[in-house]
C-alpha cells in the first residue's frame, strides 16, 4: 500500500459510523444466509438452528451449526468491510483502514 493509500486519522474517524452501519448490516445478512443454509442442511423437521442451551440437540449438532454460522459471518463481514472501505475511498479519496 502506498503512502497515498494509508489511512489518515480523519479518514478513520469519518469511517467509523460507516463501518458500524456496515457491521450491523453484515450481521443481519449473515444471519439470514445462515438460516437459509441451515434449513437446507438440517435433518428432519428441525428448521431452526440449535442454540447452545437447547438440550434436545446433541453437542455435535450444536458445534456444526456454530462452525457454519461463524464461517458465514466471517465471509459476509469481510466482504462488507472491504466493499465499504472501497466505496469510502472512492467518495473521499482516503483509505479508512490501517
């Protein structure tokens, strides 16, 4: 990354609200994607993903759900963070990251 692409302090401060909104939207989108994926891979009539404290699910099923959910969230978050940073750079001319 060149000097021109390094984040200025003002760019970081200005980007914070954008990043916060992007994070919330990424979380909502990741949740929707996870529920869709879970319905496709779930066994039987259990459409809702298991929660850690639900005793009717085996630990293995809870862990598989957690791994799938974490992977989906990480990918969606990375895509929205990167996309938001690129849009911010196009609008302001400054890269908001480090």
